[in-house]
């Protein structure tokens, strides 16, 4: 369908590019991915590095386990004393293509899922560039360089981000077609846009719609007589996307409102360094090499590379110099704007943007502004290829050679400056030899790129032209694959499947609803700062130490976790818990049911604790206090969770009759979304459940709805009368229910509209 959309700039396909059909390109791209990731495709290897093994894979495994229990994972009781799961958005629960790893065996299927979206991104970029240029060779260059660049390769560690990137060109292509012609293309755009939104990659989604907004404003300005259609059609697309995705967006927005993120959250952490633009030319400049062999920039570890390819940069520069088209000028301005924003507070624009748009404070890591850059540069390269390979615009008399020479000399001069800085101002010992070798490789790429581009522009005989074009494509691919040591190291899949309990020997073994493990602050810091050189040891070590979300693979509950959003109150208690170094920590750990803690001086060994309390306690004295007083009291040496329970002042009417009394909770039954237990109390009593309090939890005593109170600042409590009673806590996410209804109705409306509208 995409290939039939109208061509805007060059409606005629030349004989030179005609053989590069979508099928051939798709097959060739798939073959190149197979060549690079052969072990992952056939299941002999799997990804593990950084967030893939610590975040993406554990979440996928937990999602899959919930799916086969016939359970929608709305709540995760295993991390952060309980935390919303589906509402996190990047957990991909509502994304349809997770069927790849839900039905196929892990860990093979998750790698396949990531590589499929990697391929999807390239094919989508091919169609978008072809629609804009009408040149299949240009489209092929754009498709290859969009997926084979440092940032996209890095994003293979995030199943949500690589999926969002996979849909990015499809969304821009379809939404543009929708506002141009309307009809069924509005339905297509809404469906593709919804697919991207459901991936849970907010920065990629924001970049997608930022580019679309800029394109739409320019189009609107140029075609004022069609103002109504130009406004109505994209508005319909956006409304349909929001409605279809309500099942995910409503829970996410609700969690965001109760999370730690607000307009003051953003910082310049993980911004592009002041010298960061130099890494677009020499990727390893001023970088340090981890023990895993991957290079990272000091102070910025979100991406190991954002190198778009020096050959692609040459073509993009040529497009800016030669192509007199408003879309090229707009894209170049957007890329430059994003590069400056990526500098964070060290640049002139990011602080201003935060003041003008306070909502940006909810985001983090300014380096993420390189996302639109890595999308735009391949498109600019496509425009350059179209310009020089078109018979009407190429030729020996054109100034292509002079412009290429100017670009080449400029790059050599900049490369010389970078080498000088590396030699005299290295950030670590031994940097210069790595930079010199890296620069030499890029110099070869520059020389060959200039040669092939000049050869194509001179319109040689047909066979030589095809050879030059294929050679240029191969060179651009090879440059991305070799621009630095491999960013996606792999391990045998057994590292995710081995049972580690015999080696870990946890006794007692923490279980959901009973006790928790607690990774010490020292161990957390070591896991964050240390990357083991042996990949198998690194993977097994993080699992042994329950680092980040690895506890999900073991089904072991623990105090902390690794997520984008945390419940505000629970995070504050946990922050104070980890920052406290005296005996007060022991009392809070007792309340949270910590039965195992990382042994001192180790990563992976554990020390049992004997003073922990059950997660359900009853009969404490209720003390009413405001939030500040409660937090202070929890850290006080007199705090005794067996005798005292702090409740907010506003809950006093609900617990006025409760008193310290003898009370016992028994018959405890925990599941992901329900807690059941019996209570026997001599007097009206407060029962505490050491699980994060969130407003979608509902409490029932003997089947009658009662208020669920917030206890000890962040946890749950319920008041029971004297005597024996049955208590039930149930997680009912009303935002998910409403969102599901809206999404189903919207999908039905889209289906009806698709049938009712005549094909164009």
C-alpha cells in the first residue's frame, strides 16, 4: 500500500534504480541483518548488554508468564514493594506484536522481535524516501543508513524503543498521505500511529510527531486555500490514535500523575558532552572503553553511539548545498536544532526550552534529542542521491565535484583538529591510539564515498553505474558496522534459563506475600558502575545479585526495581531507607519484610535476617501525623513497626475507634492483584499491609467495601472491627477498564469507516 502513494518530487523512476524494487530491498536488508546477527536469528546467541538483560528481557519474561496465567499484568508485586506494571507504558503489555515473544520460546523470540522491528524501520524508511524523491536508489540509501547507524544499533537493547523506531517512518509517511488525500488513508495513518504509540517509546514518538508538526506547518503555510482539510484530516488521525490507545494512555497518565516525575524532574544528566559533535566524525573520540568492549562517553551512557555514518553526513551536506527544496531546508534546520538541544544545559537552547515548555521537565536525558537527527540525516542523504543521479540534474558540468571537494577538505580539517585534541587532551590513558585507528578508518570511508558519489554523478555506462551505486550502499553499511567495537555483544541463551537458586542458597527464600530481598546500596552502586569483561559472568552475576529487574526471572520479590516511573511516596521512603546508615534502617527493613540482604563486601552473596516482620501485621497503635512528621518519625530511633503505625491526619475519622490491641492476621493468600487474609482482634484494630499504596487498590471487610488507608507514608492499611473478619484487597484499575472500552469502540469505528469509505 505504501508504495502506491503519490510521489511529490520526482514521479518518474529511472532505469538505473528500477531494479531496486521494494521486494529486492526488503530481501537484501533482511539478508544483511541475518549476516550481522546470525547467532541471534537462529537462537545460538542472545543479547544481554546493559538494559536488555537488566530491563527489557525481565519485563518480557514477566509479561509472558502473566499471559500464560491468563492474567493481565496490571500490578507487579515483585519490585519496589509493589508497582503498576502495564501503566509503565514501556512494558509493552498492550502492543500487539508482543505475540512474537508471547507465543515463541524465550530468549530466542525477544531477539527476533527486536530484529524484526530493526528490519521494519529500514523498509519503512525506504518507502518514505521513495515517496519524497521517486528514486529507488535514494530510498535504498535512506533505508540502509537509518537502521545501520550507532543509535539504532544501540536501541536494540530496548524492545520498546526499537519497536517505536521501527514504526517511525511508516507513521510519517502515512500521516502525510492522510492529510493530503484523506479517505482510507486516515484509517491507515490512525492504525500505524496507534501501533507506534503502543510501543511505549515516548521520546521516539515525540520526535516522530515533532517532525510531522514541522512538515504540516510548512505545508499549511504554502497551501492556505486548503486550510480546512489540512487541519481536519490530521486532527482526525490524532483523535483516532488517542482513542485507540486509550487502553494504554489512560493508565499511563494516571500513573504519571502519581509518580516521582514532574516539571522539575529533568536535568542535564546524560547530555551530549561539549565535544559531542566530534563523535559524528570520529565515534570513539574522548570515549572510554568498558570491560565489555563497548565505548561510552563520560557522563553520558544512554547510548553507546549516535554515529550516523560519515559517508551519510557527506551526502546530507551535499543535499543542503545543492537541493533547493523547502523540505530539505526544514529537515536541515530541525537536525541542527536537535543537535544543539542534545547538549543539555551546556548548550544555549535546552535551558530556554525548559522555561518555555515546563512539561519537558517530565522527560530526562537531553542526549535523546539525537533521535530526530539520526532519522533526518538519512533522508537528506536520499535527496542528495536523487539530485546527483537524476539525468536532468547530474552531468560533468555540474558543480558536484567542487562541492564534494569542499566537503572532503572540511572533514579532513575537522578530523585533524579532533586528532590534535585527542593527542594533547585525552580523557583517559591510551585514548589516542584508538582514536587514530578509528580516524584512519573514517578517512578511508570519506575517500571512497567521494569517489563513488562523483562516479554516480558523472553518469557512466549503465553497468558501472550500478556497480558504483551498490558499492556505495555496501560502504555505508560497512561503515556503520565497523565504526566502533561491536555495540551489541551476545551470550549463549542458557544464561537466562539456568536455575540459580542452588548456587544462591537463599534460606529463607523470599516469596511474594511473605518476605523480600534487599540489594544493598553498595551492591547497587557496584552493579551500576561495574561491567564485567566476561559476558556470561556479567549476565549470571546480575541474576545472582538480583540487580535491577533480574529478580523477575527468579520470581523473588525485593525492595527496589528499575523502572521509568515510581510511585512518589514509596520512592521517597525507599530513598531514605537507602540513605540511612544506622540501625533505623534495620527497623524499616523489618517492616518491609526483608529476610535477605546483600552480604557486606560482595555483589552476589546474601545474608539472612531474622528480625523481619510478616508483610501483614495488625494491632499497632495508630498515630496520626502529616507527611513531613511521618517521614521524620519513620527515621527516628524510637520507631517500632510492631507497636506503632503512622496514618495521615485526614484518615482520622476512619480509624478513630482503632487502638493498640492484640490482633493476629492468618490464612494469608497473595496473588498479583489480590490479597486475602483473616484477622482476629480483641478491639477495633488497624491492619497494615507492607505493600505500596495506590488508589486503584480497594479494600473489603467481610465483603463490605471499606476505605483503604495509607500507612507509614507509602503503604496500605485497613481498619477492622473487634472479632474475626475476612479481609480482601483487590486491584481494580478503572482507568484501564475505561481505556479498554474506548479502544474497542474506536477500533470498531475505524473498521466501519474503512468499509464505508470507497478506495481511492
